[in-house]
């Protein structure tokens, strides 16, 4: 089993950690950490799983993730192809609102920022129209040192606070109170589904990952994710299908359906429309119209 808890390398002379990463693909396992994280995708595409919700990501997307929020930036399959190496790049800002910063957030002048961090512990995606403003703040923070870095951090938080009035939370989950053992079990389940969703997965197989009977697993999964296992699996398959349908080398709709784990085109069309709101064909037409 892969543990959910993840430890960020801490610089003892820094309250705010700015980290730039360049690697073949993003860390592939569902995890969480005590720090909140602002992540700017410089290069790379895939799906963000945050608690029980999924969101596609691509270059120049920026996400705020709350402290102890379960998440994984799942890179697309092509990033794991050793024959055709690709890379991902990102800049992350880590800060622990309950650590050394807590006393600063308690200052009357910073009460607004404290409320913002608490209100958006489920995270959000920065709207595209605010990308330039937020990315400029991140770069200034990255280039600053010592006390200047802390000041630019508060400027960044103030900008995010204003942006947050026009966003929706990444999820409605409440996973921050689960125990470490429960986190390990949920992480194992999510990782198994993420690695096998393109193939047939039986309820018995995924229940075995949690060391539960199928009946107990269904109750457990619904309680901790807010979704049924089938609904979560179908949503993951549909998000993968969306990426394939909008790829410039898109195969046929039926080919996409079968390669994403659906066993019939009829079932694919029905599930796709229930998740996205349009049929696969309508989704492709709308996408092509928007990019022209």
C-alpha cells in the first residue's frame, strides 16, 4: 500500500517553501501533506484528483490545494512512455497555516487572510482571467529572499483572496479529519483505480485492495468519498475520454470508449452525457468550435 501522508522537504530558514520541479511525470500517488499548496503547471497535462473530485489540467493552470487535502496530479499516459520521453514542470508554493504562520494570521490586520485560508481549505482553480496577476505574484515570491519573500507571500495571498470570490471549491469532501490508517486505505483504493480504470475492474478486485468484503467496501467508499464506486470509476473513465476526444490524433468515438474501459458504445454515450451534459459527438463539436 502507498501511504497517503507526504512530507515536504522543509528549509529551516524559510516559513514559505517555493519549489520548482522538472521530471518525466508528476508524483503518481494520491497523497496529502500538512502544508497548503499553490501549484502552477508550467508544462504537462493530466487529471487532478482532489478528494473525491476530478479536474483536467494543462499548461498555465494554477490550483490552490488546502492543508491535508488528498490529491494527485495524474499525468496523461503518454508521460509514462519511455520510448517517447516527455517532461512536466511546475512551481509550487507550500505553507503551513497551522505552523509558524498561525501567530501571524492571528494579527488583526491579517484576519481577512486567515478567514480566506480557512474558507477555502477544499481548494480551487484560479480562473484563466487572473492567470497573469497570480503568476506574476508567484514569480516575485520565487525571486525574493528572506523578509521580502514573506512580504510577497502575503501579497500573493491577498491576490488569491480577491480571486476566490469568483471560484468554486475543488471538492465538497471532508477528508482532513481521517486517521492515518484510513488515509492509507483510501489512497490504496484511489491508486488502484487510477492505474487500472482502462481495463475491466470488478467490485471484488477493488474491495480486496481495502481488505473488505464487496458489501462493506460499497458502504465504506460511499462514506469516505461521497460517491459510489461505479460513479467514481465512470467519472475517471469519462475524463480520460474527454482528453482523447480533443486530441489532434483522435481515434473514433467507439475506439475512445473501449480504450477508456467501457464495454459498449451505448453505455459510453449514456454515462458520458450524464457526467458531461453532452454526448461525445456534441462535446467534440463544441470543442472544435471553441478552438477555431
